[in-house]
C-alpha cells in the first residue's frame, strides 16, 4: 500500500452487524466517509498495530483526508465523528491528535 499522510490519529469503534455495522472486517486502506458537522468527507484509514478492524472491535487508526485543506482548524482532539458508508453509520470515533494535517493542507494548496 502507498504510504499515506497521517493527518490525524483517531480511535474508532465499529458497530456489529446487528447494530447496523459492517458484515466483514475493514482493512487498512478502507475509504469510508468521515462524518462531522453535518458533512461526509472521504478519508483513508490505516489501522495501528493491525491490518484489520472487525465489527464490534475498537481500534486506533491514522486518517488521511482526501481534501485536507477543508479540515484544517475544524478537526480537533476529543472531537467525535461517525464512520459512514453512504448514509449508514458503521462506526463512531474520537480524534486523539492532529499529526500532519497542516502539512497535507499546505501540499494541496501548493498543487492547485
């Protein structure tokens, strides 16, 4: 897998199937929506210490936003969010820390 930026570090709990979650595990490289403030944003997950996250499991992950410039100054430690596939929430989480979000945002601005 291509090395992705580590914009933020989060903790995610995936819902079990009977609670509306996924049927199968998610793998590093999974690209659901990161939902907060009423908006869905594409983001790539890289799980820390494991390659998979099973339904019902709690994991830490690095998140790489596809549009990092849109999140600078809006995402903050302790912020809650949902993990969504379309309109369906498959997990929820909390931002633990901001890592390279400003660098990622600057890189996008330089290339536009």
